[in-house]
C-alpha cells in the first residue's frame, strides 16, 4: 500500500467507502448509449454481483420503458439498494415512488448560472423547492439522497445553506456534484470539509471528467471524509464521462488501503458487459480494464516481467480477473520470444531465436501487427518443422433471411478444412457462431470472450477482432484483422483454435478433411 501511512498522517481516511453506481443513469446519458430494459436488467445483476452498494437504476420520468426497467430492477431482490433520480418536482418523486425504489436521488441546481439560464428561479425559490421536495419524498418512507447540481460552481455559503436546510427536511445523505468537471482536488477537499462542518449526514461526491480529473477529485473527496462516491463502469457518462468506478475502487484498495465492497476480480467482466451493451468502446490504454493495461511489448519490459511481474506491473492482472499479455512487434526482445517458444515446446537455439526476432522486427517495422500465431508460424519455418499452415478463412458468406443473418464459413485450421453455419442478429454474431460450429469438429473449445473494434472498413484501418477460447484450462487469444468485421471475427476464431491445438498434444482430433457443422 504505497502511500497509506503518509495519507493516514495527512487525512482521516475512512475504513470503508460506499459505492453509488450511476452507470444505468448518468452512464446511460452518454450521447448515443440507450440501453434496452433487458440490457439494464443484465447490467444491474452484474453490478450487484460486483458488490456496488447503491445502484442508481435510472430516471423514471424520462420514459415508460425506463420507469418499468427501474421498477423491475427494484423488485429483483438484489443486495444493492436501488435508487431512482428525481428532479425536485412532485411528479418526478411520485414517478420514482411508483418504481418501488429504496432510495430517491432528489436534485436541483444551485449555481447562479443554472438558476438564471435554466431554472429561472431565485436562490430563495430553489432553496424552498429543495427543502419541500426532500420533505415530500421523506414522508413516503424512502431514503433520500440530495444533490445540489453544479455544486462546485455554487457560491459556497449559499450551498451550505441549502445543505443545512435539506438535512433538516430529512435528507439522509448529501451529494456534491461537480457537474461540469471544473473542480480541482484541492477544491473538492475544501468543499467536502466545509459540508461536513455544516451537516451530520454522510457526504458524497459526483465528479465529471471534463478536465480528466474526475477520479482525482473523487479521491480528494474521500481524503476530506466523503463516505460515498458516485461512479460509472468504464467512466461512461455525459460528455467526457463520470468518474470511473474501476479506477476509484482500485486506487482506494491498493494505494489508500481503504476498503469498498467491490469484488475486484469481477471488474473486467463487468466492464466488458457494459462495453458490449452500450457500444461505447473502452480505450486500449484505459487503466485497469483497457486492452493494454497488462500488455507488454518492449524487450526491456518483457525481460523485467519475466523476471518478476512486479517490475512493470503495480498489481497482478488476476486481481481484476485479467491476464497478462506479451505482444510482439518491433520493440520485442529475445526474452519474450524465448518464453513463447518454450511454452510451445520448442528447444531454444540462439541462432534460430535471432532469425525469428529479426523477422518479427521486419514485420513490425513495416507497420504490421504480429500475433502469437505469427511468431509460431515463423518459428516452425525457421526450425524447418513440418510447417503448420497459418489458419485462415477460406470462405465466408452471409445472407439475411427474415431479419436474421445466416453465416456459412469454411476455415483452414491446422491443415484441416472445417465448415460451419450460424445465425445471429448481426453479421458478426452470425459469423462468430458459424466459426465456433466449424471448429467444434476439431477441438472441444469454449468461448471465453470476444470483442470487435471496428475500423473505417478499409485496408489501412481494418476492424480488429479478438477472441479468447479455451480447451480445459488452457486459454488462447486469437486476433483477426480485416476490413469486414465478420471476416475479422472468423479469422480470430481460427487463430485461437490454431494456437490451442499447438499447445495441446492430445486434443480430440477427428479425421482430416472437409466437415460440415
Ligand atoms: O452531474 C450532475 O450534476 C448530475 C446530477 C443529477 C447529480 O448528474
Ligand atoms: Zn452527473
């Protein structure tokens, strides 16, 4: 715990912080990210399994579907408290009450800029609305969480008046939103401290990432004594997003020594689910959940990692349900290649290793990507072994029948031609099923995960597909690149199976030749 002792001296850190997850409300307000009610339910289940304390399931007033989804989530018997957002308006609070939630998050803007240009209310009118609506919600027996929207741009003495009044009206906790992300860690510490001097209920912070400071500001809130943090999975949310849940809880756990109820090992799979259902791609270099967060290419780093992963990893990837990845390219060094060759049973010979590395660098220099499968193909050539033909997609045809896609593929994997068909709601899903069906003929593989990053549908910017397959306990990551995402996913499957076959000496091999799935 790198800084724990120092921090404990400077700040009164809490033992535990409560996570108020707003992926299904503020996260869903990300432009273009509408979830179907059934998707919201899947995400709510995953959040509950992850261990968040409060799930803000939505803003019931926005639509009938939203109200129904919030109500369904509230009645699913989850461990987390279920919360609904409501403006400081009777109609919002009544709609939230109808959704059977445990908590209502009542909010009203308090900054002059919002009062003048949006609400057209005086400060006194806003104060009265906040007070009376908290009281109204409270009379109905729910837990009331109050937010002063745009708190960080509100004149502090007025903000404190509002907080004192809503506490008197019955608010159970008080939130400080940094609505447009303009706070600094210093300012957040100041505001939380001031709030705690004015009220006795738990204080929370809700930070946006317009200046890339949402996580830093949230942690500053904890340093000053905030007990609740608002966050979203993958940091999705309005504009530049909200504070990222995975980054906050990881920093609290590993750097501050402050506990949350979050099962860290579930973070990655929850992130992937939210990415898939919202369609908002996680950047490769995103902390904790990004593709590159535990990937290493450069020779120096790979050498260090092979000596001890602690050299270049602050925390082991398994802590978050992830795996380390050594990638190959022009920065590769001998150690990474050597480790891969050993893993696949090659006897390492210096000269051959040099030749393989030279070929990898040549491909890397020309801008190409080098997968594990490529390295193994190069190795089999250099070693003069029976060359294992690179896996490939021989044929893929897709048709659309009655709104469903039907894919038929032929793959060449480990010298075999295998064929399969599959259906799905889009070409990628149909091709994925077809390819899995095809490879069923040569190996008993299970799909662990997959993702497709779509490019610009040209040669220079192809779609990138990644598939993780496993046979028993051995996993392999296959990658496919093609301007057509359906071909990319199909070749990623072929590549993963190819690697699995190489690593398994006694896989279930059915006769060679052409087979239909
Ligand atoms: O950013 C914000 O101010 C909000 C409020 C509704 C809390 O999301
Ligand atoms: Zn917000």
